[in-house]
C-alpha cells in the first residue's frame, strides 16, 4: 500500500518535530541544565555585547541576500534587489513552519519564478549553489581553525569534522560529477521522487555552470566564507554578553562544526541538534552547559524573530507584488 505524497510529508513533518522534542528532553533531563537558569542568564546578558551580536546576525542576512543576487545575475536572472530581498525573507518565514531550511529554499525559488520569466530550474540552481557555497564555507573555516588551533582539538572534534567533510564531498560529487550523478539516478531509479529530484538538480546545476561566470562563483564563495567568520563572532559576542569568557580560538573550532550539524534537516531550524552539539563541544573546553545552551537558544530565537520579520515584510509587499 503506497502512502500518498501529502501524507508522507505530514509524517516527515511530525517525525522532525518528535526528533526536536526528543533531543531537548534528553538535554534537559540528562544534564545539569535548568530552564530557569537559562532564562536568568538571558536576563543578565550584557546589552552592549548582545547588541553587537544582533547587528552581526542581521548583517549576515544582508550578505546572504547580496550573495544570492550575485548568483541570480550570473544565471541571467535580472530582477530588482528589493524583489530578491522580499523572496529571501519569505523563505526565512517559511522555515518557521517547515522543519528544515530546504523548504524555505524551494519557497523562494517558486516565489521569484512568478516574478521572473526565467525557468524554475535556473532559479533552483542559484538557490542550490547558494546553499552549497555556505556548506563549503563551513567546512573551510573549520579546517583552517583546526589547523591553527590543533592544540585545542581532541578526537571527537576531529571525527565530527571528518564526517561533515565527507558529507560535503559526497554532495559535490553527486552534483558536479556527471558519471556519479547518473549512477545515483540509476540506484534510485525505483524511487521516483528521489530520482526526479536528482535529475532536476543535475540539469539545473550543469545548466547554470555552462552560463555562469567564474568570477561570480568565486565572489559567492568569498561572501559565504565571510558569513561563516561573522557567525563565529556572533557566538563569541553572545558568550561575552553572558559573562563567561573563553578564548576566541575555541569558537573558530567549534561554531563551524555546530553550524554544519544544525544544517542537517532533521530538526526545526536546528533546534535540538544545535543545542546538544553546543553543550557537548563547548563542554569539552570547560564552558558551562547552561551558558552553552543559553547561547544556542538565543541563536534559535534570533532565527525565529528574523522569520517573523520576513513574514511581515512579505505580507506588506504582497499588494505591490500582485500589481507587478
């Protein structure tokens, strides 16, 4: 008996919610973390350091919009930057309701395709490369940090980095190597939805690469690297606002790994997976679990606030969008 696609999506949705809740329950029952201590730590946060973290968080999203706009131009998709901003923010709003970043990526693709005369496959390619460049940047920053801070690195960190780097390599091979792409399509030939997704991704990426300029791709990667470096400083200033100080090098080693783990679409906006990985890795360098969890929750709520802002902007932009 086959399960229809709508029911399958609902089951996956609730499965991801269950994983999120399960990870949080595990964290709050198996560690010394108490929620009221987390709330107290937030109330006592230094407003100056916290404001710097919030500003950097917002600036990172601006860089993300600018990076996507560069990819769109390289693909021959010419739309006003204001329209790119609206679609990007709408994608962030969608992420509040779909427990992964993939839903938001697909949503902004569809939204911009309504405005643009370009094909959805071309727009999807820009979104995919936008996402992949971010993952490459995470691994690159983590690798450089591991090299520079090798004295502070232990076995679990190295194993985590190896797994993350392996996942990235697999993604790159599947998307950019035609032979491997065809092999994966053959392997999943009996799973229609997976095969169709692989075929569409393969066609979209290769069509983009034939038309795009190398300069634009390099700029995209540089912007992605800058975003990841800023992400490290966001974590650092949030930690400083909480009043517990550890060396900056630890953030450069740990934050990229935590970010990569939270990118895995298993939980809602990385909630649960980010918390558990933050508590574990920062705990290994002597950072209190309560502060690590507080830092993680602050990042989550910043994501939520950004999504709400995105929804408000999209609603107010809708009348003009309909006219266009």
